[in-house]
């Protein structure tokens, strides 16, 4: 069965004149294919998935699957607000060949998203999904948090294989790793706490910053696995600033501007998101100066 | 031009076996038509709009418009995450005859929803909309708040005619009323602060509780307009508990259970929402006991 | 018995060279005595009470009581973290002649401040206090909120006569007024929601902005009581900006700078608070330009 | 110079009939002295410091210093709301022999506690303190967070030697370790993220749970330092539940009940804190069942 491990990039969706720019995306895919990335996530938060229509989502997923190494997994983000829409999109993405789906918690009715409601949601999606399901906890964007008892309960489902935790709550991550079986994989949801998560038992991460620094992110994992903790930690520390720039600080606009600077096609964000301001781009350039996108060394 | 005033019910969407139950909805529409409601809002938070597909949204809106008094306005909630999808749904709803659209702020990329981004979003939607636009501020569900300066700036747009503020932040409501022109209407977004909002200059409200107590909600407005402040306030105080039960306390499941108790079709919620527990239903029944749905008296 | 009504100023504590400046304070007291203020609150949030030692608190309270019209009430803020310290300070302030005490919720152990713990705290303080007790809810500074059921329960205590609610949560204020007896007074805790609170049944307020615009604040109340709602609301709207400047926006430093501009002694804040920056002082001056401190007109 | 390293217990303050129970405290000190604890913190959050008067604080600190091994450091928590009171208490505690002081951020005027204000506060305290200063970041109780740039700036002060970070924000902890010099020590502020903090470079922690499981907490550190990561992590995982019980879940009341169960004197909490309910005590007993307080093994 599919095993969640390694460094994944939750890829940005390339746009041009408001539409998905498939040729530019293909060029990015070719570049990512040559990196140490274990696989890709399409339709993630960094992929502006909420700004895509259902048709676009499926077409985009099919395109990424077709145009990326068939030896490397592609995972699709298929969480929607309703259970029904989530199952429908999950099936569509499974049909076009994804290896697993990453399912975000519903977000709008926060007050009603009790552990019980979330348990019902994920059990039903996992029952219906033709491919393995990965839980996706992203409280900063959703206002909903998946508790340790909830994740532990869901980890018993044979079709739920892991969680991407973007909360950055290291106590919660420890709790999940303490309570779940070893075959349930925990993935860091941001490059800022990758190393700490590995130390606790995470098997990798799906990291916005891996769009631009895939080899460096992978190097943290590789060094960690080799017992080279000091070196791994040193890269983790160095990567913090670039990671913040493409996530909490400037969001998807920061990520896309950084991609443009690092040899990828970043291009437009979709509205209502706004391009990064020129002053911020200058600041970003300084932050990225120390990084060579082609470097595999530590 | 359309003027936003009076009491609106943001109607619940009737479901049966997971699908929209048009006959049951028609029956509800007939009942609401006989009340003092000024109009209806379809596709609001209480209408489980995020749980409906785009096709369902348009078909539902068309049905409500066709089956509700043509002398009374119907407003559709058309806010989506992307500017493009919002404009598309706005146009579709305008085509089926709504009098105005209620446009929620985007929610997922909270960290990027600066005043500037929100201003761009609403200006573009208002430019493109064939019908008047009403701003919809609902921070409890979205995690995004519309500031007084933002609302004031948007109020200058000729096609933006008002705001439904569900924040309950009375200082913000006062600020909006202080800074905007008299032809910009402010609507209370919950029955819990209707009276306070009227005192500051609001022209009405669109209130979950108006699904079940439309005449009583209207009576608050009517008494207020007649200068009968003590009586108006007395109903406002009495209505607080029922209002909380169908909003903050039990959400849409509470509203639908209350509708079943008050002679409307409430029925199912759509998953992942969950039905109200039996114990809570008993508690709800006690709360509603004092109210006669057919009563127009104070 | 003492009845809580009218406009109170929660007076700033005058400092010079780090010590309480009694002569400057006396001068302020003389000015406030000539205004329409119903009374004063000493040792409130605007009085930097947490920055005063216990000895200073009692001495300051005694001084204010001695140097302010004996016909007008003086209330002292006596809330401390421990029940014992609160009772001790309450008794000391009662001995020097205050008419009532304003008791803030404990704040540090937020997670333990359940309704039950808070009920125990206030009951014990009220039992021991020689003077009437006023509850003080200030969640923005304390991180603790007093719920409607808690306040309702406490309102039954014969020595608890009212609440100063600084939450600005108008639904909560409505709930308290709906649930408590008419002899329990509700006071607005900020000038930004004074008018809305009066409309719901509040009897007045204790307002930072009343340090600098006492007559204007009182005028809102006077006009409201005279049924001149439009005029009252107009002053409420006009006062919002000045109110924000001396509270949420710039805090005590803003209040003291404003006092200096309006003919009072503002002077230093105590460390770690910091003086207002020069740029902000210019902005503040513009905000205050429209107000004449000696004006009693509307 | 004093170097911050190892496991410290932020000791509970023993009370009997509302007063400090020195004999019971002496008995606890004798027990802690025989454990692997590196030292003690008096007047911490678990020591109910905000519920103690200034005189009690100094007397208690002197007593602990006199009655605990002179070879092991004692640190006193001396943060107060005002800079002046903090310096005064710092000097008093230094006089009675503490090795360092742990200085909490001011909390009440949250909105004014900018990085600049906090920088001024800590610089002034560090200048005046006769003993080394340790920063104390505890946002859950204070509502104030110390940012990475602030901590980095303060770490340059020759008399500021480290930070106890109780935020549990592992990205922030990583950032501090990345930006500060190696002679600036970072301490985990809770047993729940001790291991993760060690992996990033922390030198130890001051942990509520170390009041009851001092040897086990020390064992995590010892195993980590010996490169026995799997074993260290295993204890970290096992300790999570007990740690939660004496911190986030039941607070000081939970800690004191646990002390009573583990052979220490726990006794009363001071009001307004409330004793643990009987049902919770039963639950706590089950949680603690697996732990032998005298065990030094892993």
C-alpha cells in the first residue's frame, strides 16, 4: 500500500491571464522531477485550490499526474465543505490516477465541527475513497483544529494512512505520534517545524518552501535519517526565513514571487489574492539571495 | 432603486434524502409569504450555501424567486472564494430575478484579506453585478472582518447599497453608520442585536430567528419605528434565548429543529452537519414554548 | 443605598518623575468638579492601577475622596488577583470613604476562572465589603469574560449593585439587562457604546473619554433621557474617534497626551508604558481639534 | 557565571489555612533535593506568585534558598506589572540569595506591550538586577508574546542569560535558537515540548510536571544527551498525559492534587483558585497510576 514519506511540494497552480497556464506548469513539473522531491501535492492551500472550479480541479490533477514522473506519487487535495462534494472530487481525482487524497476539514461551520461531526465526515470520505486518505489539519486557514483523540480514532480506519498537520502545534504532533500506530504517518505541514517533527517521528512533510528549495528540504530529511543531526538542524535554522516569506508573511503571492526568482514559473495569483508589492519583492530577493536552487549540497 | 429595509429571513434550505426538497420548500415559502417579512435571503449562512453545488444554487434561487410573492424582494448570497466565481454566480442569480446579491468576504486566505484585497474584490464584483450588491460581514464563520474604513470606502460605489453586519460589534456598526451616507443601509445580521442596531440607525435585519418568528422580529422594527421603545425592547429581550438557540448555540441544526417545532419544514441538515441531539431538542422545545408562530401581537 | 447612574470618569493617575503628582491631580479634580460628571472612579484601568503599590493605591484614593466634592461619589477599583488581597484593599478604600468599589475579575489564571470560581470570588468579596460592589468585566485586558448567567447570579447578592461592562459585547449587555432586576445597574465601560447601552437600559457609564470630554459624554445621557435621540446619537457618532484615540488605539498614553491638550494635567505614564510618539501626538491633536473642553452645548 | 541548564521544578507554594505552610514546604524541599533536579524556581506560575503579597514573596524565597541544597541553584520569579516593582522585587530576591531571576512580561496593558515597550522593560530590569535575568514568555496566561526579534535583541544584554518559553510555539523556539548566540540558553516551559526543544538546542526546562516526576523529566534530558533518542522520546510520549493534567487541563489545582498523590505536600490552592473536584481527582489518580515517584529508571 501507498506509504507517506519523504518531502512533497504542495505545488503552486500556474496562472496566466486568469486561466491555468498548462505549459508553464509543465515546465515547472519538469524541474521538480529532477529534484529530490518524493512527490507532489496538487490542489493544496498553496495551489489556490479554493479559487479553482471543480472542472479545473480535475483537469489540473489529471495534467499533473500525466506530466510528472509515474514513479513518483501525486496526491490531490479534495476537501470541500460538504461530505458529498468531497467524495465526488475524491473519486474524480482517483480516476485520473492520484495515489492518495489529502482531505481538509470543512471550515465554514466552525462552531458545528465537533470531533463527532469531523469523525463522521472523515469516516464517510474514507469509506468511499478508492485511494488512501490523508487527513489535513490547517487551523490557521480553517479555524478548525483536529484534536489528538479525533486523529487517533480516525487512524484506525484502514483507508486513512496519515495526517498533514499544519498547525505547528508540536504538543499535538507529539500526542498524535504517541497515540497512533507506527503505520500511521505524520507529515509536517510547513518547513518551519520539519526538523522538530522528524525528531518526534514524522516521516516527512509537504512544505510550501519545497516548491523553491526542494533539495534543501530533502537534505534536512536525509541528514536526519543519517543521524547527522547538527547538520540537519543547521539547514532547518537557515531555511526559517525563506519559509516564513512564502507562508505566514506573504502567503501564495510570496511563494509565486519567490518561484519567479528561483527559476520556476510563479506568475499571477488568482483574485482576490493580490500580487506582492515591489518593496516586498526587494525584501524577498534579499532573503533568497543565499540560496542556490540547483544546490544539492548542505 | 432597490432599498434595503425591513426584516428578512435568511431561509433554511429544505433537504430530503440528501437532495433539495422543493415541495417542502414551497410550503415554507407560502407560510413566509403570509408573515410580515419584507423579503427573503436565499443562499445565506443559514441556507447551508457552502454545502450546495453551483447548479443547485442557481436552481434553488430561481425556485424561490418564482414561488415567493413577486412584490417582495428576494436576495441571493453569491460570495465565493474567488472573484471570478463570485461574479459568475452573481450574474446567474441576477438572471433568475433576484433583487440584490449579498456578497460574503472570501475566507480561506484570511492572512491575505487586507482591506486593500477586500476593496479590490468588492469593487470588481460591484462593477460586474447587474443588481445591487450588499456587503456581508460574518467574522465568526469567516475569520475575516470588514473594517469601518473599508466599508466606508465601498459605500461610495453606486452599486453597493448596504451591509449585513453579523459581527455583533456594535462599535463597528456605530462607526459605519457614522461614516457612511444615509442612503447606505445597515442591516443587523442577527436577532440578538437588532434593537441596538435600529437605535443607531439600521433599517432592519436579516435574521436566522426570522425563519421561525418572523412576525415577532418585524414587531420589534414596527414598534421601534412607532417610537414604542419600551415595548420593542421587551420583545428584543424575550427573543434573545430563541435567537441564541438557532444561531451560536446549535447552528443550522438548531434552526431546522426549531422550524419543525414551529410549523415549518425543517428536516435534515446536509453532511457534515449533524442533526440536533434528542436532549437538545427537548431543551429547544422548552425555549420555544412561549412563542406562538401565528401571533402578530406583542 | 448608593445608586449607580450618570457619567463617571475613570480618572488618570497623575505622575511626575515616577511618583504620584498630588498637586497636579488636585488641579484636575478641581476641573472635573465643575463638569457634569456624576462622580469619579479611581484605580481603574485608565488609572494605571496595576502599576501602583498597595500603599499608593490607598493614599491616592484617600486624596481623591478628600479633594473632590463630597456631594459626588468616588468609586475605587479594588480587584486584585487573590480574593484576600481584594478584600483587604476593598476595606482600606472603604475606610477612606469611597462610596462603592469596582471589582475586576482576576486575570492571570484565565483557564481556571470558570463561572464557579468567579462566583466564589465575587460572593466572598461582596460579603466582606463594607460598601457596595460593582462588577468589572474587562476581557480585552484580562482575557476573562463574565457570562450572562454568572452576572445574573451575582446580581442577587444584596451588596452587588451593578456591573461596568467594558466588553462592548452588546448581546451580552442586552442579556444582562434582560435577566437582572431593575435595581441592578449596568454601566457602559467605554464611550464607544454608551448610546447603544443606554437604549437597552444602562444607567450611565464610566468612560475613559470622560476624562477629557465630560460634558459631552454627559450630554449624550441627558439628551437620551430627554427623548432627544437623534441629537444624542449625533454626539455619540462624533465622539467615536476621540474615544478610540484614548482607548483601543493609543491606550493610557493617548489619554494622557489628550489631557495635556485639553487643559488637564496628563503628564507621564508609568513604565513599562511608553509616552505617545510625536507623530501620534500630531494625529491626536487633529482628532481633538473639533472639541472645546469647556463646551456644554450639543 | 551562572549557566541555565538541566531540569528545574517551578515549585508549588504550600498553603495551609490560607497561609504559607513552611513546614510542609520544607518537607517537599527535602524530597526534591534527593531527586535529579538541577534546581528550583520559586514564585513561578505554578507557585501562585500572583496570589502572594510582596512580603510573602521575599520571605518565601529566602526560606527556599535557606532550606534547599546550597549547591543547587534557586531562581525567583520577579516579574510585576510595573518596571519599578519588578526591579524592587528583583533586588529583594537577590539579597536573599537567588542565583537568577525569571522575569515575566507585564500583562495587563497587552495592547501597549509592543516589542519596543517590552525591550525597554527588560533592558531596565536587567541593568538594575544584581543577578542574571532569564526572560519568561507565557502567552497563555499573559496574552503577550515575545517575538523572535525582541528576544534576539535582549539576548545581547550581558545580564540576560536565557529564556523560559512556555508558548509551546516550536517555530518561535527554533527561531530564537537560530538567531541567538550559543551562550544564551533556551528552556522549555512545559514538559509537553521538552524533547522537541532539546532536539533544537534547548539546554533543559522548568516544568510543572517536574514537581511530581523530577527524575523522569531529568531522564529525558540525560537520555537525549547520551544520544539515546528513542528511549528519551518514549518517556516524552508517556509523560504527555500527566503533564497535561497538571497544566492546561486542571492547572495548579491539578498539580497540587497530584503532589498529594505522589508523596509530596500539595494541599490547598489560594482563592480564587478552587480545589480539584472529586471526580477529577479519580481521573487524575488513573493517569498517575503508571508512575512511581521514586523511580529513576526509564
